[in-house]
């Protein structure tokens, strides 16, 4: 046999083998991870990180005007209820008191002299020795002297009251957050000296995602944990929910502590746990079972989604629409579309198609 014939026969043989459709075995079904769904247990909780802030702030000011000569506290300093925290210069008010005392002494002297003359004129008038016009004139002078005494007494009392008000005392325990006046500054009545955070009224502030707004409102009880006080939790109540979102679709929520622990300060980190009531009959399904091509954002309560349910009788998966009641950790709460005991695919759902034959994944032997 010639060499050319042998090469031709070999090529025909190779071509025949490559074109044989039975030479390679069939593609095995895709292996999938699954789990049997069941009803969950007790209500779940969502914990959000936050920070302690003052639930109440106050601005402290003198009720009188004057020159500030003592202002010992600075931002960050603590104040105790009843503590003297600022003082005005008493010199001007002391001069006012001295002037008012002199004015009152003069008014009293005039009143004594006028009253003595009035008594003399009245005795003469009663005996008919003085005309009515003269008696009425001295009566008017007595009334004016009495009025002058009352004015002088009022001015003196006001000056002494001002002297009592030149010392500023802390009405409550707190921490200075801002110093608003400087020493030797002339202050008007009511001009703030300090801004203070009231330490007895602390609140935790967190940013809550939009989905949580359906389960919280002012008055909702929550639990607060503080890393500075390990192994303790503190009761709190939601007091405020912001009307506008701040970061992404998150809203600022404030929860006031019922009894802040001794030593807690504004700026401490906090963790707020919010109870998520479980709907009757809700099933726990891993988030990884959800087909995200159906969902525009993180699944929230009231939305619907798609999961794949494994049919053991046919060895295939079927797409199933389910209703979502919420998200707890890494699980969906499903209220419609699934029944306890059904098996859902929990990994690789993006690669599956409805009716596809699959096999259950198992560890190699």
C-alpha cells in the first residue's frame, strides 16, 4: 500500500470518530444546594449602630444686663445643679442701690415733714382757722410725698433684686457644649452665656433604613446597649423620626433612654435593637434563595419575589412567586407562596431556569 493511500485512510478514520455524536457522554444535571423551609421562632430584632446625644439642651443667661467678670467653664466641662457658673460685675448695681437708698431717705424725710404739716393744718381746719383751699393743698402735698416714697421703695427693691441676679447658677446637671460669651463682655439681659446638654436626658440616634419605618413610630419601645456598659441593656422609646432621608434611603431616629446609667456621656457609641413582629405563619427563607433580577432594591415588607422550589418527584426546579413580609438578618420572612416542608434552592439561583432538571448537591465521598 502506498504511503499516500495510508495517510488518506487515517484521515478518514479520524474524521469519522470526531463526528460520532455518541463519543461524548450526556451533560449531567446541575447540582444545587437546597434547604427545607419551616416556620421561624419568636419575633426577631434589627440592631442599628448609633451614638448617644442629649435629649434636652438649654441656653443659660442672666436675667439682667451687666459686665461678665466670671465665666469659669469651657466646652466639655460638667456642671452640677446649684453650682455657681458665672457672675456679673456688681459695681454698677451697687451704685444703683446706694442711689436708691439715698432717694428713699430723702422721700421719707419729706413725707415726715409733710405729714407733720398736714396734721397741724387739719387741726386748724377743723377749728375753722384755715381755709379749705389751704387744707386741700397740704393734702395734695401729702399724697405726692406718699407716692414719692413708694417709687423710691420700688426702685431700691428692684436694684437689690438685680444684685441677687448677677450670679448664674446651674439649674440642672449637664455638660457645656458651647461657650457663648467672653469675660469682660457687656451682656444684655437674656443674652446666652452657655449652651448645655442635660446629662439626665440622653437619647440614642441612629439612621434607620426605609423598610423599618413600617414598624416604628414615636412611642415605639426599643432596647439600647452601650459598649461602655457591657452585659447591660437599657429601655428607651422612640421620640422622633426625621421627615427627610439623610444618607441614601435612611432616616434619623431618636430614642430617649428611660434611665440613663450613671457616667453615660454624649458621644458614647450605642446599639439600638428594634423588635420586628413576625406575621402569623411566616417562613424563614435565606436571602440567597431570592432571584434578584425581579427586585429593584433590597426586598422590603409587602413586595413579592421569585424563588426556585425543588420538585423531588420530577427532579426539576420550578419558579415560585412569594410575598415578602420583611428581612431579618440574612433571612426573608415569607408569608405567601410557600408551605412548610418545601425545599427551596439556596445557591446559584441566577443560573437556573424554570423546569430545569437538577440534582441535589452533596459532599463528595
